[in-house]
C-alpha cells in the first residue's frame, strides 16, 4: 500500500517537473520547429532529456538504497540484498517514468511554431 502511494507521488512529481520544463521551453521548441525540426524529433528530444533525468535519479536512488540495505541488513530478519526486489522496483520505476514523461513530450510535439514565437 505504501509502496504504491510512493510510486504514485513519484510519477506525479516527475510529470510536474517535466511538464514545467517543457512549458518553459515553448519558444525554443517553436524556433526548432520553424527551422525545420519534425514533430517526431521534438518528441524524441524531450523524451531523451526526460529519461536522462530519470536515469540520474534511479542511479542515485539505487546507490542510496544499497547503502541503506547494508546499514539495516543486520536489523531485519529477511535479506536486505534481494536482487529480485531491486530489479522489480527499478523496472516499475522505469515503466512509471516512461508513462509520466509521455504526455509532456507529446504536448511539446504539438507546439505551433508561429504561436510559440508570438508569446511574451
């Protein structure tokens, strides 16, 4: 129950972060599209940058989780070094991150170049 709530909060936070980053870059995306970038290349650019953020976060989180597992390993009865659990959690987080980055990248793909250039 608590794991699901934590995953939901992580997805909402990641979606908010990526959505805000995309909204701040509307003019840049408009310029890129006005200069000939395709919608697919804009989608790929936003998605790649989002996944880079996710990869850094997962890397740091995995290192911290392994350190915490080593620290509390003697306090718990079950093994804190269960590789199946670590792999399952990382897989679930990657899938959730892929899903939460899809909508902001899709929205960036639909930016109209002239409308974006007229803003501000």
